C-alpha cells in the first residue's frame, strides 16, 4: 500500500512504498520525493517502523528534494543511511552543480523566493537510474519520461497496477515545460509512448494533487486535443 504525505507550501507529495521484507532495523521501504518537512517524514517512518532502503527523486527540482540533506543526516546518525537515486539526466540538480542548476530553474519560473527559502547544499547522488531499472529488488521499475525535466522518471509497479508519476502527469494536467531543461515535444512523446498506453485502470500518484488513473487522464488529454 502506498503511503502519502503532502508537504511544503505548494503541496508536494512524498510517497512511501513499503517493501515485502524487513531490514535489520525495521520494515524496508522506498522513500520517493522528500521535498520538505523532514521531521514530519521521519516521525511518520518511525511510527510505522519503516526504514528507507532507497531514496528516489522522480526529478531534481528543489520542491521534490529539499528535505534530503536533513533526512540523510538523521538516518545516517541512526546507522540506516540509504542511497540517494536519480536519473542521470537530472544529476546536475544534486551535488556540486545543484545550487546553480536549481537557481536557474526557479528563476525561469519566477520563483526565486522559493529557491532562497529552501536551498540547502545537496549531496551527490549515490545511484544513477536508467530506464527499466528495478528499485531495491522490488516490482517497482523506472520509466524515463523526459519533458518536465531531462531526467524525469515515473515509477511503475505492473503487478499492482500503480504508477508514481512525479511531475510528468497530474490529475487534469501535465508537467510544466518552462524550465531551462524542459521540452514540450519530449513531454508529449513521454505521455503518448510511455504512459498513456499503460492499462487504463492503472492508478496514478502524481507529484502534486490527488491520485487519478491512466484511463481518466488519457480521456482528458484526448478531449483537449
């Protein structure tokens, strides 16, 4: 069962994906897009005896990763620091290049105030994801969906009919394409060739807003065109 926490001033969705195994410290999970409120995320994990074995960013924008430094520090202090994973196309949003890359992105969308308030130095990624990769030996697999950013990904669990769509696909909308590494044509291809062909009953959990289904959004996009 997917757990969701809505965090930060623009309602970013953090997802916790429980895995069917235990670690030495607790029940294993994958933590997706920890964008804010690290203390609240940590408290939720502790309340469920959940231990992240992997932190995944669906893309590198600061509203999806701002809580990473505090989370890694706290988890590391407890001896359970998980690797941080992102697609290679968005690796520049982390590490030494992270400040400039995020600054340019948020300046382009006229949100420099958000950047100033939330920027903290970010670590380099531990793992660069590729299309088709399996996450932590689980049924969750990476679908590379460039457009919103060059390295945007979705996470698909075909066994359970679930999709974590990041900022590629929302209920009643798609990701914005006004950042320096955005691409309208690439986003259109990602939707048509990678996502909208999934089974229509696939449940979609977006980076912002409420869950939806592939069928619902396919129909909505068809009507728009």
